[in-house]
C-alpha cells in the first residue's frame, strides 16, 4: 500500500490550532539563571499603579547613577518587570496607610471630644456667654468694617424677608452687631431698631448709622436678653448667626419668648445658624460634658454644642422646630443644605 492510499483510508482529523507557548526572553549572558515571568498581577487601583511607576522612576535613576551596568544584569529589567515586582508591595502599603490614617483620625477625634467635653462640662452657661462676648469685643474689626456693613443682605436673607416680612413694616433686629442688617433693611424701605451685647460693635454701628443719616436705635443688652424698651414691631430678625451663640436650650427658648412679647400673632421671626450633623465626636462631647454637669447639677451639654472662638451650637431642623414650638412660634420655613442655615417661624395666636 502506498503512502497516498494510506492517507485516503485514514480518518480525517479536525484541524486544531496549536497554542503558542510564551517563553521568557533569554539572558544576554548565557549561563545566567533565567527569570520566569509570572502572569501579570490582578487589576490594581490607579493609586497603586501610579505609586509603582514612581518607584520605578526612582529605581531607574538610582541604577543609572550607580556603578552597576544595565547590560550586566541577569535579565532585562524594564517597566513591566518592575511593576510585577513592586505592585504587590504597593498593594500591601496602601491598606496599611489607610489603617494608620484611621487610627490617627480616631485618636484625634477622641482627644478633641475629651477636651471639648471637659471644657463644656466645667464652664457654666454664664461663663460661655462671657467667653463669646469677649471674643467679639477683641475681634470686632471685621464686623465693623465699612465695606462689610454696606454689603447688604445675603441672598437667602433677601429671599426670606421678601417672602415673609411685611413690606415697609417695623423690624426689630436682635444681635444687630454694627448694623449691617439695619442699613440694608432701611434701604429696602423698612423701619428698624436693633440691640446687641458687644459694646465695641454698638459704638461702631452708631457711627455708621449716623454717617448714613439713619435714625435707628441701636441699644445695648446683656447676652441672651431682650431690652424692655423695644416697643411693638411687625417682625423680628435675629442677626447673622446670633441665635447659635446662646448657650443652653432653656436660654434660647426664653430669648424667643421675650422677642415674642413685642410681636402680634402671625408676625414672622427669622433666625440663622450653622447646621451640624451628630457624629461620633459630637456625641462623645455631649456625653462627657453632660456627665460632668450632672455632678455639678447643671443643664446637660447638648449634641451640637461646640467651642470655637467662643460658644456655638449647631442645629438641625428638629431642634429648631422644637425650640420655636416651645416658645410659641410655628416653623414655616427651614432653609439649609445649599445655603446657610436659617428658619422662619410665625407667632402663634395662643400658647
């Protein structure tokens, strides 16, 4: 039987494409040990990849500056080979870095909560008021600057006043400072009066009002109090952030009730404040401070109480609505998130 006949009788085998084997490149110097390249590492994060490239750059610079000759290395040492070696190291370093960062952040937050809690627990509300008053008396220059006083109302102030305040009405401005709101409201056609607890700001404000020819009263009142000579008004505007500087829930409610006495039913009351979310640091601050105040038989520290250049209380909607309701004011509008925190309530007809 010939070869051709045998091929015709043999069964037809399906064609199978042979897989090409990947062989490592040989070393330029024979006899040296060859390095087998393993499969590339799994997908790395962009940060790990960039870190590996930076390490490669510095390693390559070191090899060029050193006495080692690249051609004398046992194999080619390129970018891909370096990434295969350095990537696992970078992948191990990244979680270690984030672990250390979390540990240090926890230590920092714990120390801050401890300091804040001890300070708020040991200081009384009267001392916190004096601390805030002292801060404004020593740092009153930015709030008495002529450019700031003539800057007008903020956008969110203008919108809330346009919507809820009676046009041309008589407005009482609490925590008026040096009179920015007094000047702006007068230019909008309102009749205004104001009071504040910071003597340097009051002095600067009176000079600025006289300069503009505005016959508005700017009186002094102790912190967290309302002077009795205000008279009847159509609306109340608590000056920028003034409400959050009053320490203690009971003091803030009493302050709103005293303002309510000068208003008719349905009159608007507007306050502004910094919004705050209860995190672990704020929770532990309140717990530590409340534990100390419990020993002193004083009002507990609230979540949101904070010391930053004086006392501050950061609010959420529930706290604002609760305090206004207890003072006889119904919350009508709450603004925050995209702008500075502020709220408008209307005086209830009957308590």
